[in-house]
C-alpha cells in the first residue's frame, strides 16, 4: 500500500468522522459531556481532512 492510498483512506475516515459527529451534534438532545466528546471527534476529523488533503496534494504535484 503506497502513501497516496493510505492518505486517501485516512481522508475518507476523517470525512466519516465529521459526518457522524455532526449528525449526532445537530440531531440529538444529548448531555453536555457527550457534546464535548462529539466536539472533540469533530475537531479531530477536521484536522485529519486538512492534513490528509495536504499530503495528497503534495504527492500529486
């Protein structure tokens, strides 16, 4: 498995993390502790998307 494929899999995983945590935050009436955890997942997903996007862009150039 080359580096581009690993970054692409990481990008897809980060996007899934963003979608799932956003869905839970926007649709559920949840306690504040769970809101904190979902926010951490959302931020982690955003960081992963940005990082993997930069890596893929550098590898394609």
